[in-house]
């Protein structure tokens, strides 16, 4: 990873600039073909509405929102840890929306964001993380390289942003202590 990149936790999305920056990354990923819950073309309004929907959970501490920023504080990537789970799963969290702007890829940001998400989840008392990602993509290779275990593959799980079905790989990773609360 570049030395001038920092991973920071956002505790609110009150600044319009943060929502705009995160929206631009989401749009760039969809434009680049990433199957991340949105269809192409993704408008700025729809992207901003997504992040405004994320904001209450961030402010309430129900989700961790991490961003990779350069020395000018430009947001280049993001990842989320969804802490709020059913009462019989207090030890678990979901990892979601690993997004890195195409101009910042191949510099280690994805790995740094995933590692920071794992560490943040462990500090929040979580011991098991789960996620899903498109089968056969660069993210799948990244998770395997970082020690995540494949639970299974679901065919025809979602659509590519421009149409057509794609499979998803479900991963899990044990972190922290194995003792139950």
C-alpha cells in the first residue's frame, strides 16, 4: 500500500462532501462492472441516497464505515462492517461494500481495508465475519489470499450491472477469541 494512504473510521456522514466522495466511488465501481447491488447506469442521486441510508447505522454504531484516504483526504476506497445482528448472533458481523476507485486499484488498498475491517470487528467483540462476493473476480482472490474460507457458491445469485446473472461466493473468517460470551 502507498505510504500516504490512511485507513480511517467515519463516525458520521454529516458532511455532504463525504457522501459525494463515497457516491463517486460507488458509481465508478458500478461503471467498471462491479456487481455491488446496483444496476448501470447508477445516478449520483441514487448513490447519494444509498449513503444517506447508511448514515443512521454509522451514527448509531451499528455499522463500522472505514475509508482509505490519501494525504489530501481524498477518499479512494471504503468497506463496512455490519455489527448489528440478531440476538442469537452477537459474536458475528457481516462485511459489506468493499469498494476501491479504479484509479487507486492494485496499490494494496483493498487488502488494507479488509484487514482494518477485521481488526475493527475484533475490537468490537466480534469473532466471526461473513461476506459474499462475485465468483471468479479479483475480490474473491483477495479474500482467499487474506485467509478467508469459502463456505459455498450460489449460482445465479445477482445480476451484473448491465444485466446477466452472476454467481456469488460466500466466505467466512474466524477472528479474535473463540470463547462465547
